[in-house]
């Protein structure tokens, strides 16, 4: 069943996505680097995850009943830190420490450093296997929480992802939701040139998953996709394939020559924030 | 083939199957000590679960699975998934005992053990069959460098048990230990040897099984069993052999090893069912190096060669590569 997301809800999510992008840009400015293109592209999904879908207690990141959000692509840490700031799990004053010595916010996500960072991702292709074990463990405990595994399209190259995909369907893990960020960029170029993975819906469906593919920068579509994934009745794992635009929300970054790591000059961080602020204040759609 | 060849009565040793016992014909054995110990432990520890990559029967985990079917998780022939999922289970408060063959854990799933399990110091206990040269199936199944591979992982405890008693006592010790553990599992009919000595397994402890004035053998795994046989054999030649069993390879019991090496002038032999590279021998040599300690006698090494080993029957291969009782005794006599 599809429902229309209310205008109020969309406005709240739009504000959350704006703040997540802004936090990410401010952290990027601190270090003069970071996977900012990915963070801007994934901000809308993270806004819907942390302001709509996930159950969590910002005062207790280890709350037993929380939904688990696994960041398999550890290099997206800057994006998740921004979401954790938005969620109130990380304090505002920590933002300035991003990537600094002894910071709790290292450049690549690590579980032992950061509250709300469930796993040490970054060795790509591991998150979904961990998610399978987490989902099995939760079910064995009778805990109804969901496990979300956030991963990048490049990780689809890794064989272990498909081991885990087989296993999740075999074990009928209806408490597992995989989120694949499809920006079609990986280290050596467009994914279609590095190792093609389409047709992706067919592949996941053939592996026994409930599949949705949505515009990952459309808040309304994202709300519906998360709702459908959670409400799906059949005992099977769910995947949401998210087509996203790297650099989304900052046109000069959206248009910059696409590659894995978008280069941003020192003066451009403030320009990007100014553009983002102006667009938000003018009410441009997310 | 001519007539005389086809009719000659030539004894033929068969290639040792993967599930063959390493026990000699006349040895006392215990059946599936790992499986039965884990089954018993599960009574006391509801957090213990079993997970495998399509090798429950060949790692004795089927004993646990039959007793606790709801606590057994079949992950399919997918070792990276197995280790990743075990990490996820551990994060939810369980203590997974995961099994596969040592070759697959060390060579195929290394990064998952390193990153998912060890980096977060998770309570995953990895029990792997066919360590070192315990199968005649050739390098695809012979984990001759597993210790070398795993010694590099910070915080990973490595246990190389000698016999059924060692395994039986190691299982609850592994569960009680905080952090990841790798066990070189002997499965099936496992020899029972150490009950003849005043010995109990403790993680991190090397124990002197017998004293001797001429030779000190420092050993782990099934080579401790061989070392005890060597000691008996050489006693007939009036050679007095001490055996120091060091089932925990990491963290090594440096204090006990250095004390024994320095206690009296003796030939010191480190013996292991592992390649010469990166195992117990190098660990002992490094302990001496880092402590600035000179052994009071010559220091020698009995180990498998740094090579891809042959397929064949285990007794033949143990003899060929110098880890049979007779070959070990010969080597030690030559060094005296």
C-alpha cells in the first residue's frame, strides 16, 4: 500500500537532509577532504533513516531495542557522523574534531571510536555478512529490531556480498534491510566500466530478496520504500536500491567531473555551504 | 603392466582420507572430544552457539548440533560469510564457536577474522580441523602455514592442543576467555595421552610434562605426543629428554620457556606440526631475541619444510617430512 507523505513530514525531512549536508560540508572543511560527494548523495536516505525509519535512543546508543544501522562502506563515515549529529547521538561540539588526532570521528568508521557506529566497516563487502549474523542473533533472542546494512554499489564486486545474500534468503531474514547506494562510481571509474552489476533488481530478486529501486534523492519515495521494506509480510530479506547523485545539493559539485573522490579546493567549502543555505532558504525541493 | 608386477604382494599404504584419525593402531583415543565438550559447555552457557561452513560433520560440531539444534547455524560453504556472521552474532551477546578447515579460515577468510572479529575483540571461538600435516590430500587441505598467518593478528589467542584431554579442557577455557581464539582442532578418534601426566590445560601456560638433563623439547600440538614417544625411545639410549608442552602459541608463555631454556645446559629442540616459517619455532626464537637470552645449549628446530607438501598416506608423509617419532629421534641423536 502506498501512502502520501504529509507536507509537514516532508518539510521536516527536507530540513534534516539539509542539516546533514551542512554538517558533512563543515567536517569536510575541517580536514580539507572527505568523501563529500557520497555524503551529499546519501544525505536524503540518512535523513529518512534517522528521522523516520530507525528506532533508537540518542541518550543510549547501545539500547538493546534499537534498530542496528551498519555502515559497511566505512569511508562514508563523514555521512554517518552528519546523520548521528542530526540524531543527537554525537554532540555538536565534536564536529570540529573530525579526522583530528584522538578524535572520536576518524576518517573511516570504526565501532570502538564512535557512539552509534555499529561496525568497523571499510574493508568493503563485509557489512552484509555481519548483518546476517546480527539478524540471526536478534531473531534468536526474540528481539524485533531491524538490521540495516548500508553499502555502496562498488561493494557488489565482492563475492562475500553474494554469500551473505544467499544466506539471508536461506535463513528467511525478514528483519534485515540492505541499502545499496548506487552512484555508479568506484575507485577506478564508473562501476559499469569497472565491473558491471546490472540488471541489479533481477539479481537480488533471483537471490530471493524483496527488491525496491528508488530515486535515492527523492524524500517521498524514500519514505515509502522504507515503509514498504519494514511492512513487507513475507519472511524474506529486503533490499532498497538507491540511485543517488554524488554531490547532490551543491550544483558545482554535482557537475564536477565524477570520480570516487571529489576534489574540493579550500575556498570552495564555504561557497558550497553558502549555496546549500541559499537553496534551502529559497525552498528548492530536495 | 607385466604379470609379475600385477601379482606381487606389495603392501600399499592408502592416502589418508581427510577424516582419518591421526591415532596409531594401538593408541587410546576419545571420540569427538571437541563436539562432546561443546555440548556439555552449552548446558552452562546459554550464550554459546555453533556455526559452520558446511563442515559440521568433519569438525565434530554435529555432536553439538544434534544436542542443540536451535543453537546451531549452518552458513553454507562460505567461510567469509561464516566469520562475518559470527562477528554479528557475537555483537548480539552470543559466544559463537565456528568451525571449518584450518586452510579455509586462514587463507580464505583472513580479512573477516582480522577486521570483523579481532579488531573489535569479539568473543568468537574459531575451531579448525586439519591443522598442519594431518591429511594426505595435499596443499589444498594441509594448513601448514595457518599459525604463521594468524600470529600477525593482534589479540588473537592461538591454541595448538596435543590430544583429547587438551581439547576437552580447552573448550570451556576458550569460552571463559575474553576475546577471539583460534584452535587447531583434532577431530574424530583423537589420541588420549596427557592423562598419564600431572597436567591440565590453561590458556597461556606451557607445562613441563617430564624433566630431562640432555634435551629439552619445546612443542605444541600433536608433536608433543611425538616428543613424549621420542623421550621414551631415547631413554633406551640413555638420553634424558625433557618435554615442555606449549599449547598456547600466542600469547606464548615466555616466562616458563625462558626459565626452562636457561635452567641447565641442554640441547633445545622446538618441534611443531607447522611449516618452519612463522610458527612456534620462530616465536620461541623471538622470545630469546627480545629478552636478550642465550640458550645454554644448541637451539634446533623440527618443523615441516617451507614447501607445498606431497599427497599420500600420513605415516609416509610424517616420515618423509621428519615429524614421525623415529625421524625426530634420529634428528635429535644426530644433534647431540
